[in-house]
């Protein structure tokens, strides 16, 4: 199939469905065997090309004709059958009256945190909250006043900064340190900031988006110790926790020490791991410290934000009680997609280096050796390669020269994207 003929005449919303022809050239120079494109032993077919047309998809709604959308953190897989079945069963009852939050919701979260992440959570620490970012914004309002300082660690998820600034807070950067291979926290910089500035909150991305780091216990303990000494509260966004890849273990922030439990608020959700982004009211918080928990939950109650929609409750309970086998298979599939990307770039001597993620379906690409401005870089991918990727610059300091690519899609789409880059960058 010639690249110029690819998906000719196909609408952007259905472009992924056209990525079905053989793509033997995609693994040129790669020594790994090509994996089989068929359902696994459980019958979950992550290779299925799911038609997103007619679903009001943001991901596909913003692409030009012929582009492959690999930007927003939204996977192109059907959600876990256990979740879909539970939602269908509940909807089929045709009863949607005022609904309380059942104890099963809390117990499913407690079991999940224990079994998946080794964290023993008390029932009183857990509460429903309306989406991770929405809830973090509410924490800004509870814990800070206009003009107060909030620390972030760029390059990092851009909405931390965007909403803090919209709410009139001052955002201070403590950029991650990068040696060309790995990222690490700048503790000297953080200690300097906390000593010289009246900081109220530090936002931790754990695991980190977009660089894919699973923070180790020592780093988390050190943050907790510094923040407790300085009277700083830590908001830990752990929405990607369940997608920690094989060989790594997510560590919940508040679990690492007494200091962390004293200063931390953890926000999490099944939305990333079970592809439920359209159910954005599906989230919860875990706050061990009563002095932090009670004012925050009062704030949610005062704004009537403590009431969960029926689909959110059903989806969370189903995901956390029956979804683990599906999730394990998904993570293995994502790991293979990541290897395809890493091998392709490392074996083809391209001026692009992929930073191997330890969690999630997002890969941070170092494109600085291409020698392009950020605008030129984004045009290269969107116009020449026909890919819609996330602009690294929007993640703050350290993001220039980088892009973020979403490989949470069938392998044929990943291979087509790699072939497009290869054909576009080589003379």
C-alpha cells in the first residue's frame, strides 16, 4: 500500500478503521519477532479496529482528513467487558432516581488499593469526588487563597498549571532533571523554593505524565519530609497508577511514611486504566489526615459535588471487582506496543529518541536532534507524517523539542504511524 494512497477519501472520524492492510515494512531494522494480531486466550481483542464515528469523540473530532490521532490520553480499545456488562445491566432496569453511594463503591476501592498497590486504606479515608482534575481544582480552592503559590514539576500535565492560574494562584516551576536518558526530581531546587517562598501546595504526578516515571519510595519519602517540614500540602494525581507496566510497581504517595500520610491527598480513578474518560465523574480521593480530609469533603458537600452519577458508581465497582484480568492483558499489550516504538527508533538511526515509559500508554519523544523549532516540529508530524500528537511545549519547562505520542491503540495503527515517521524523516 502506497503512503499517498492511504485512507484516501476516508473521513477523519473513521480513519483508524482503514489501517488494516499489511504493514511488513514497519519493522525494518527491528530484530524482534512480530507479535500475532489476534485475540488473546481470554477473547479480548486489542487488535480490533474500533469505529469511533458517531461517539462524539474529541480525539477524532480534531483531526484533519487522513491524519492518525495519537494525542489525547484516550485509548482506542473497547472497555473491559465486565464494565460494559455491568453498565448495560443497570441501564436495562430503567430506574434512574436519586441514588446514594453504596458501600460496595468504597469496599471495591479499598480492595483494589490493597491488591494492586499494597496500600491498606481505612474506610474513613475514602470519598467519592467528581473527576480527578475537577477534584484537584476543588483542593486548590480549599487549601489556598488567590495569590498563594503552588509548585509543579515540569514537563508535567498542563492542566495543573492552567487551572491553578485561572483560579488566581501563582505557579512555581521546579523542573525535573534530565540527563538525556532518564528524568529525576530536583530536590535541591525544591528545597530552595520551599525555603525562599511561601508555598502552600505541591502537585505530584505519580506516575508522571508525560515522561512516564513511576516514582520510587525514596523520592516520595523525601518529598513528604520536605513538605511536612515546610507546612506544604501534597496533591498526588495517581490517575495512571493502574497502568504501571510489567516490571514496575506503583507506590501510592500517602503510603510511604507518616509524613506523607500527614501532608498528602491522593486522587485516583479507573478512567485511564479502563478507558472510561467519557465518565469523567468517576473518581475518588484517599486522605488519611482528618485535618485535611474534613475541610476538603465539606467543600465538596457545600458545592453539592459529593453526589455520584449512577454510571460512575457502576463502572468503578465493576472495574475494581472484576476487571483485573482484562487490565493485566491490556498492560501486556501496551508493553508490546511500546517495544515496537522503542525498537523502531533505536534500530533506524533516526533523530528521534523515545523515552521508555514505566507506566501508561504515553511515550515522550525527544526530537531535539531534528533541529526544528517547536512550530516546525509540530508541522512535521501533522503535515508531513500525518500524525496528530501532543505538543511537548504545553507541558512547561523542558518540553521544547519533545512531543507526546499515545500508543493506546491497535498495533496496526502504531505500525502505520511508525512507517509514516520513517518515510517522512528519511531522505
